[in-house]
C-alpha cells in the first residue's frame, strides 16, 4: 500500500451562516483560525487550507494581529488559500455576473493582502454546480476545482478526477471529495480507510480531507497524531500533510487518462431551488439593479464627468455574501433572512443612489425645449440592443387633451391604468422603442388633435392582438387556448397557467427528493374579468382560492408585443405543500432548454426538479402543421422548474419548516415557523415563437423583464445631448453586453460580453461617442472582457475576468499570454 498516497488536507468547513446568524459565524471564524495557527506552532509539518475572502476581511478588520500571523503563514507556504471567491456560494442560483464578481473581489483581495491568488476553485458543500463554471473558473485564474455534492449516488461520474469542460471548451481538472469534507472523531482511521478504498490504478493518489467542520473547528491534535500513526502502519497508503495545490501539481505531472465530463453536476437538495421566495427575489433584484447602476454610472462619468460611486464594491460584497450556499438556498434559520434582507437592502440602496446620480446627470444635459403644459419623460435602456418594452410611470393628474409624443412629435399610444396612489395621481403606460444602451425623450403635451389607436380585442374571457389569441375558462380560470393566428396552430395541449398544489413532507433541502408530483388540489377560480383595456394593453384578472390561500393572475396582452405578461400575487397560508404553475405544450420531437448562469443547457423531459435562471423553453414540431415552434417561459425571481413530457412547470414556492434537516422528525404537537407564508408578488411571461428560442429573442426578452428601463420625469432646459441617443451598439444578435463598469485599477471602461446561442461568431461592438470599436471572435457561449482606456491613444485590451493580463497580474495567468490588442 505504501506505493499509493493520500494527501491529507487539513481544513475547517466554515458556514458563516446556517443554524446561526453571521455574528456567530464571525466569532467561530476567529476561533477556527486561532486554532489552526496554534496547531502550526505545535507541529512544523501541519498545513492548513481555507477559502472565502469574506472570512479574512472579518479578521483583518477585527483582529489585525491574527491577520498578520496568517499572512506570515501564507508566505511560508503552510496556510493555503483556495477558492478565490468571496464565499462558497450556491453554485446554481446566482446570476452569471455574480460568479464573475465572486472571483473579481475574492482573487483581488487575496492578491492585495497576501500576494497570492487561488489556483484551485473550492465549493465543497454547495448543492450542485452549473455547467458554465469551468469557463468562469479558468478565466478567474483557477485551473482546478474541488467539490463533493452531488455524491456518487446522486450523479454518476467516470472517476474522482476528471476534466470538467464547459461549452466554450474551457477545462478545469476537477476532484470529487470522497465521503466527507470534514471529520468528527478524534481518530480518523475509519475515514482514511474508506478513502484509501477509492484508490484505483492508475490513479494512485487522492486527497483525504480532515478537520472538524460546518461550525468551524479545524484539525485537532488527535487528528495529527492519528495521521502519523496510520502513516507508520504498512496496511495504509503513504499519508502526507498536503494541500490542494500540492496534490494537483503532483497529479498533473503524471500522464494519466483523465476522462472528460461535459455536463452540469446535479442533483443534490433539489428543494433548495425554490425554498424561501424572498431571498431569491432580493438576489435577482439586487443583481440587476447593480448592473444597471454600473452601466449608467460609467456612461455618465465619461459623458458628463459625474463621479463614479466608490461604494459599489460594498454593495456587491453584500450580495455575494448572501449567495452563500446555506443562505441563498433558503436553508438557514429564520433570523438569518432578516439579516439577508437588510444586507440586500443596503446593496440596493447603494445601487439606487448611484443609478439616480447617473441618469439625473445625463438627463439634465439633454436639450429639451420649453413648452407650456409639456412634461418630458426620459426613458433609459440598460441593454445593448434596441428594446421595445412596456413602460409605466406615475404622473400628476392628466388633462383631457393630454397626449404622448416622441422626440419628433409623433403621437404614441398611451393608456391610463390604476395609480399606485389612491388619489391625486395618474399612472400611464406606453410601449417605448428605445435605442441600444441609450435613452429617448417622450413628452406628455396638451394637444386638441388626438390620434385614435386600435386596441387589443378583449372581453372577460379572451384577448387577441394581430398575432395571438388567448382564451381563459371562466369556470376554472385556466388558460385554455394560445392560438398562433399567423401559423394557424394551437400551442397548448391542455389547460395552462394551472395552479397545482402538491404535497411536500420533505425537509427544507428536500433531501433525496427528485420530483414534486403528488397533487393534492388545485386553486379554484372565484372571479374572472377584464380589468384593463386600452390602446396599449388589455388585462384579464383571475382570482382563485385554495384552502386559506388566494392567487391573482393578471394576464396582460399588448397590442404591439407578442409576449403575454402575467403579474402574480400569492397570499399563501399552507404548510408542507408546493405550488406550481403548469403549461402543457402541443409539440412533438421536443427539446427543453434552461438558462443557467452565463449560458444554457438542454435537459431531459423527465419531471425532475431542475435549477434555472430567468427562462426555460420547450421547442419542437407542431403535430398537426409540422411547423417548428415553441414556448419560452420567462420570470423575474424564480429558479425552480420541471418539464415532464409535454408539461412545463414553474415552481412558485415551497412551505417547509425553516432549517429542518433530515433525519429530524417534527413533533406533531410542536410549534414551528414555516417558509413563504403570506403575500409575495412576481411576474412571468409567456413568449410563444416560431422556430427556436435562439431566433425568438428569448434571452433578450428575459433580460428586459429583469432589468427594466429606467424612467425620469424632467423639465425643459438647454443641453448638449440630443433627445434620443445610444452609447453602445453590437452588430450580432447573439452577442450581448452584460457589463459596463469602471475598471478596478483605473478610470478605464470595462466591457463584458457573452455569446448566448452556442454559435461561434464574430462581433463588432461600437462606442460611437468615443470613436472606439471592439472586434472579436467568440467561441460558443464564450465570455469576453475588454478594457477600454479613457485615453483614446491607448489601445483596447482583452483581459481575463479579473481585469488582469500578464503585464498587470504579478503572477500572470498562462492562458492569456501577452495583452491582446483589440482594434481602436
């Protein structure tokens, strides 16, 4: 056995929040780090591995002497930084850019404070791992990855070690931890023995993780003595005190046949995709608000000189911290979500202030003529494409002869809808046609000649525009028809938007549950009626009840848009149940696609609960017409779905007990707090389409739903800016700009783009105000980052996700070589 080797990895899995609040996690971090440092003083061979920059920032700000001691041990090579992220997050639910920021803030912190960056990605306890992680890890300086969940009984893999590959071709050498990432007893013989049993020729080396974990702790004196005793025993492999870097360095030198896995790594704890609607919604809102704020803040900085906010990093760190795998997953104790709400609130307040400064600075410099009784409304588009979107705005009471016009004086259909104030105000809605990453001025003016605009054909049970007709059964409230008038086909295979109640006796994680399919009831319609009607949109409201719970669905059809928006209000008063909305589609030869962070994945229609982001899609062949059509289901705050044969389902909520973990059995007479009780609101959209989702604009429509246009009521004033303008354009529909921000190290502009359709493409990105052009070739689903210096004489440079090249990163990242110059 001594020709085989186990690398003994001393660690302490630190959950900063779980069955405790962050303040307790803070203290436990100090105690754990103190213990690891003490072991190093006692034992010259002991090595320690630890992740999560947030933990180190706590120590830096609270125990600076301990921080200096850690810094010294890192310099000696005895304390190893892994992970490279702010925390160990949930690895399914954060948006793509959040994973980038985990590395941006984590790796830069480690580089600044310790002079090192992590080379090994490290998420040992996260409940699944999305398929674009290899690219994000690789472009954040990490060539290796360590995880544990899903375990072998949950996900079959060809070995403990494998190349994990994402759609762009990026690969990281990945290791699945055997059995556990921590140990509980003083003597670790049983743990070492079972790990040794995993050694399979020609793979004669593995890592074995030890140390008390979850609530911290770390390796003990007894652990170290046990390792030395087992090392001396000829029945055991050679045991060496080691670190992940040392293990991967040794294993990479060997000519081993590592298999390749091109897939996501699922499923573990499928109930986490839906548990606690609040944290999911706050996360989606904060991510999108910060991204919009960054875009307009850097545009205002370059256009008007408005100072770029200095506190966006604090906001992002709040968001990143609360993406920790036991917070965002919904599995922590109830008080933790009060803390999370406050931290997300701080992040959104920072973003809102920054966004307001930016758009106020820009709009104040738009030349707007003086006209008696005229009210200008400036609408900003945060997206890199022309967006035609519904806009709603509260205004003062309108006079009877008020009309809405664009910057050229053309009348635009406008509709008065119910104000969010009970008196004294109007709320208007209109379809704004906005230039890419720019703005447009609309004006309410007094004008006797009013144009007449057609409306959606509507009654209490049906809505119809030029392309689609929907029908709702007044007795059930279900959507019974979605008819494509152009293709002359019905897209539904049965009642849709059907709210189904499902039994769910599982714990908060839903351990060992793959499907939620035991229906125990359905909401019954109490009212179905036409709630709004006008030249912009018409709305049928369906009010339904189940038990003590109510559900309101406002089905909204626009005259000019093909998507059907459904605004949902739920007052949920049930326990141990799941609420799903179901949509059967009339298609054969179906393909089901889910958005994942910075990408998408095709999955089987087997009814298993799956994680997704802002859209899923089923496309296929219509059985009667042979047409290739599909239905995309968009949302603004949900992450859990299933598709079983022809039926798509959106999981609205689950209501388990807070922080209930198997095998604990709740006391039938006990009093417990249940998740998702009370009122919540969200929006989903039905986007029927011809062809596939790639050509239907699904990605863009979902982004518009989540990152909405920003409106501002203005006044007349002189200014150098025109009444309609665009700051950035992209010439390819499948390449979108997701990020504009100030560079971390200069006043340069960072442009991040992603290819969305799995099509290799060449794209041209223009910044016309500054006469700058980026031309780049994209691999399928590739993420690219460009640094645009403010000095026009300096070239544009492609960087990695950390905004580094070899010239700016002291250690360098081999894949990037010399800085790549990109046009002007």
